[in-house]
C-alpha cells in the first residue's frame, strides 16, 4: 500500500469494528455460509438481514393461536443441512405427508401424475389421443425453446391441457409458460421428463413392490421456523457469529484489504463478503446498476381455519384445474393437530393473478373451493400477507443476465449465490445447502485490491 492508503486503512479500522467476513442474508444459504466460513478459519462473522427474524423467506406467522408458514415446509433427516447443524434434528416434527392435486375434471388425484385419473379415466378415445399427441410432438416439435415447448415435447398438447399442467405452470411461473426460458423449465420441471419415459409409465401400470423410504420426512417445530433457526443461530454465536436483524446495508465500498459497509449511521469493516440477498439489492449496494430483467415472483399467503368436511385427504394440494388463482394449499393441522377443534391451512397465490390484492385473492379462493366442494363447513379467514422476491423466474435469457450480474459482483469482490444471491431457483433446504457448500468450499478468501 502507498502511505496514503495505509493512513486511510488505519483510519477506518481504528474507527470501526472489523469482521473476518460479513454474510448478507440470514436464510439457509446465509446460515450455512457462516458455518462453512467458521470451518475455514473465520472467527468473527457478522450476519445481516433486513428481516427481523432468521430464515429468510422461511417465515412463520402466529394468528389467533394458529401458526402459519411461508416457504418450504418439509425437510429430511438425511439433509446436508444437518451436517452443519445436527442439533436441529431433535426439533423437527416427523410427518408422513401426502401430495394431491385438483384436476381440471374437478377430481382429487395423485400429484404430480395419476395414471388412473389423468390417463385411464379419459377412456379409450382419450388414451389414443394422448398417445397420438405425444407421438406428434416427438416427431414435429423437436425444437424446444421455452417451458411450454419442454412440456409439450414430453407429454403432448392434449395431455398438457387435460392434466391441467399448462394451467398450473402459469400459476407457478406467474406468466404463460411459453414466456419462460427453457433453463428454468429444466431446473424446475425435470419430473415431467422423468414421468413421461416409457419405462416409468409401464412401472405405474404393472404391479411392483413399493420401495422402502430411505429417509424420514420432517416438518419445522410446531412453534414455527423461528424456533428452528434460533437453534442454528445459537451454535453460530458460540463460534463467533454476530447477528444483526432488521438491518439494511446502505452501501458497500472497497477499501484496501477489505470492504467498508455503511449500516445506517455506523460503518463496519469486512475482509470478505458473502451475499445471499436478492442479486439486484447487492448490485445497488455496491454502487452498480441493477438489471431490470431479473424479476422475481411476489406471492400472497392466505391463512384460514376450518371446521367441517374436507373434500380431500392429502395434506398438500396443488391446483391443476383451469380456474382459480391459488396454486397450493398446505394443511398444517394434519402435522400439528387442530386448535380448538379447528383445522388450519395456508394458501399460496401469485400476487399479480389476484390483482395484487389480499381481499381479491381470498374471495377468488372461496369461490373456487366452494365450486369444487373442497371445504363444506365454516371456513374462516385468519389473515394474509405479501411475500416479495419469493423465487426467481427466468424470462428473456434471465440466466445469462444473472450470470453476468454475478460476474460483476465477483469482480468487485463480493461472492453472491443462493436462491436470491444467485437468482437460482432452489426448491429445498437440501439444494440451498449443497449450493453454498459448492460455492464456498472451492474458494479461498478473496482480497479487495
């Protein structure tokens, strides 16, 4: 360093606290990153999150004695997350979930595919149409450019419509499937390709012994996600991690041998920065222009309690019908028991499909489930909320844009990855953990010049 640079480094380091690393985001990617950094020798780590609770988009909300969720509910006892936080295992609730879907024909079927209800109940003529449609797609629609092309190639136009998959894709992506990049479809919907293979279909049709599960399905504690992630946070605190929740990073500046982070009216020094927050927020904090092409889905979560007769037995129900704006409901009381004799569940809705209105989303859900006889009895709305940046959607070559944004951050010295930090759809805690390991365990601590 030059004498002037040395004086500046001494000034900021004397005036501010110094951390071996700062992790932006306290979701699974952020917590796992802090664990790995400690393993790599970091002793003093600061984790910052604008939310006032741990877990990122894994949010719980207590209303009128019920605990509702946002985010992935189900974990496994062989998850790599437990390599970093084995103490979490005793806090999970073992469950045996069943997944179902509401079909365009108004029936409850196995999710994601039911040979009986999706195919055989279409009759001989329907089966022939499905077969011809698949054959036609394989011969004449071999060029695959987007999510709809991907699904059509594997299951054909007729079955794409009959099964309700096309309607569900729009509900999931928030936009028509033909506007979604192929890369996202392959990442999120490989099960279509897997289930459409002839060997898989024959396996459905012939009797075969059920293979024993290799792991246990688990849910978060009854008290909510905060009760789970606070256990991981305690372990990290013992190792030297400090958490600052409800805090935003206003600016990240490069200085010699590290970074200066401006947090409101104070500044901190970091030798290394790991970012798991939305990639555009990280770009803006570093003084770079965000990319408007990297857009994410905003969800509305609706919370209900119910007393009466349900029209389905499964705990998790997807909406594959051609109507209704909701895409999935999860009955929490199937895992944790009723409250005052009432069942309770949460519903996910793409915000733009309900006019960005909680009241419109609620009314649409009520009308749809009433028409399909899913809830006969007293259905009570307990509350709702918006969830912004729920997950990324790839349109207009967004993956290339995300990779370019990541390169810009890396050139600045910031390592950015995860569902938000890498603009990377990650459906489970398992995937988030493996991604953090892959990104951090192959790198050494970079230094800002």
